[in-house]
């Protein structure tokens, strides 16, 4: 089911006819004095030998400008259908003193390409007020292609044409909080700029789950995840040597056809968590490897227990560089991001022991701690890394680059966390969300905020638009105030919150709720500043007007929702 709040339109184009190559008619003549026409242009040549057409007629003579000095009239040069919509309005032009030309169109307001949250109203004149997070469309195929089993979306990526791709799992049995997994097929779908499904595919195995997806600037789709058994993405079978999980890394073209696919693993368990692609088509991945010697395409490394990895591959899947950071305890990379030019790569993960991500050992605090590492994209050399701990547990959510190169992170913590600006404290017995900005050069603290009043508030995704506005996605089961008003969940509900670049001033909050539980796992921002949020829900999904309530057909169903800037 594709739900949309915008009217559809169809554009009909004339067909090509290579056997009827007519030359166009000649250009119109130059205008002469005011009020008289110029000389018409010459006619065009006739069509080819198989064409019955004749030469084009001469162009019409140019008309002169004639107006009364001081006369005024309305003017508007914006796209049809935008005048009088939102902030767009016609202007006024005045005839010049000599009566030969109209002046500029004064006070005309035409559409802006992207909503600017510093300006009140609807600047792109699409009929939707900016900076409200208004729902535009939802991809919710519950019951149509999904059936009665469980499904979820775990990642979202924007396509060059303004659509998006989602990845996750279908045909499975999930736990009540989406962490359990019994069986299942890796899933990927492409949705067009109009919100309509373009194509979808699932890849069954004993267990297969797509955890990360990225799209190149040519539209190719790269999937990362893990599987047990045998899976085929359109090339050769990928087979695990035993019943432990291995990593799959797959490239499909813009139409969903197989380009290449690789398996990375050994007799232990490997988990592919996230993938990113730079403008040159290079691929970057992170996740965890467990216990047994394993190669990610480079040297074979013997992990100690559960260790973080980061690796890069070329557009054809060739290994560029990889690191497996062998440490005591358990570590895992969760999310990865790369700058468009491929110069910097950042990962966020977690550890429960002292950890070295390439820059020297970082002592662990108490419980689980957050780790962030930044690397040079060309060769994987270490730039900087940080560990953020404190009393209680500190857990990863996601990582992003701001337009200025600073690193944005979100996640959750109990008790306390300190990014360098002083300890932030969660209310007793609760789990709060953190958002922090770290300096591009060295990871130094720039600013950090805590959100959460009662219950648990989990930050699972973060991104910045081209203007530097920050959008955070997650889910909560209590109360939270992002700066607008206190919002209260019924069960687990999804939140989407947007903040300005300056001091992270609250712009809007959108709650996706309803009966049952709703979970938001990831998000991407398109060129217009719209946020596309993906996740899963039990029972109901209530996005808000004008979209209707969606009811699940079995246990958990997947969803993706596009929200206005």
C-alpha cells in the first residue's frame, strides 16, 4: 500500500521516430519599431525520403512592445500552479517612461528549492508549511506482499532521482522489541520520488537479514547484512561453512539486477551492521567478527572474542583496506558514514572493555561504553577515536557528518555520560537519549544534549541536511520533551525531532504512534530536506493527517514514512 497526501499527475511525451527527422522552421524575424512586426524567418527543410511532411512554415514576425508609460500589470515567472501557494505570490511590473519596455517584476516571490526553517511559511510553495514535519507519503505494504509473518525496515538511503531504497527483513518471526529473529529473508525495495513502489526483492536463506543499504550517485544499491545457510542474490550461491552467521555484501544496479556479491566469514559468527558509499562508488562497512580467524579481503585476523571491524571496497567489490581491532571483551561497530568525497569515514560502536580503535588504548568505564572512530577514507589510517563512558551503560545509536565536517552522534544511556562538556545525568531509573557534536579535527566536545523524562528514550538515527539542521529519530515508551511540548507514548512510539543549526533550537517533533508498538530504526534526508524514516510496527501505525491509520496483518509490519522539512 502506498499512501500519499499529494495529487498524482501523468506526463505524456511524444514518441521518437528516427525515420522522420524534420528540420525545424526558421527563426522569427527581428522586431522593428514599436507596434510593427519584423520579417518572418525562412521555412524549414522537408522531412526524409520516407516522410510525407513538408517544410516548416516561416517564423512569425517579432512583435514590438507597446505600453503606456507608468502603466502597471501583475507578473509571475514561477512554475505553473505555484502562484498564490504558500509564500509564492505575483509581483507588479511597470511600463518604462519611453513606453518601449516593462520594468522588473517587483515584489515577486517564487519557489525556493528547499524549505528554510529560518523562514516562516511554505517557501517551496508545494502547499505544505515548512518545518512542521507534515506527512507526505507512507510505504506500508502490510498484507499486500508481506503476508502474515513479521517484517521490519532497518535502513534507508536516498536515490539520485529523489526516491529512496529501504532494507530489512521479511518472512520472519521477530521478538516483541524487534531484537529477536527466527528465520527470514533479506529484503530490499525501491520507492520512487512519487512514493510509488518501483521494485522489491527478497533473498531467502535459513536466516538472512539486510541491516544496511547505501545508494551510489549513479543509482546502484549496495546491501550489507548477515546470513546462515545458502543465499543467492542473482550471482553464485553464497554458503556459510556451518550454522554460524557470515557477512554478505551485495551490489545491485538501479533496476535491482545483480552486479556482484561477496561473502565474508569463517566458522565463527560475523555480523555486517552498516554500509556507506562515496561519490566515486567506493564502499565502506562496519560490524563485528567473533572468535575464529577471518579475512575481510585482506590479511586474516584472529579475533579475541567479538571485535569491531571497518573496511572499504572499490566499486567492483575489490578490497581496498580493512581493520579488525582485536581487544578484550565485546566490541561491535554499529553505524558508518562517509563524506561525499570519500576523505573521512566515521563509525560508532560499543565496548565493554578497554579498547583500541587504532589510536591507542582507551580505558573502559563501567558497563557498556560508546566508541567513535574516524579514519581517512583513501587508506583507512586512523584520524582520531574516542570512548565515552561513565556510570551505568552508554550505548550506540548512529553517527553522521554535519556539513562543516563535524561528527554528530546519538544513542542512549543510563545514569551518566560525558562527551567532554560535563556529565549529563539520566533521571533515576530511566534511560535517556544523547545527542552530541564532536569537532572534525580531533573529536573534541562542541555541544551535547540529553532528552528523556520518564521511561526509555532511544536515539537510533541522526542526520543533518545541507543547511545544517539536525534530525534525530528513535523510539520511546515514557515521556520526553524535545523543546516544543512534552510528548507521551502509548507503548513504544516513534519520534522524529528536528533542530536548527544554531544552538539546536527545537523546530518540530513528530510522533508516530497508535495501538501496539512502533519502532523507528533509521532515517535519511533527501535533497529537498524531507526526512524518510523506516522501521516496524505492531497493531497500528498512526502517522497523522492526511494519511490514514494503517493496521498490521500479522505480527510486525514494516513501514517507511516521508516527512516534510
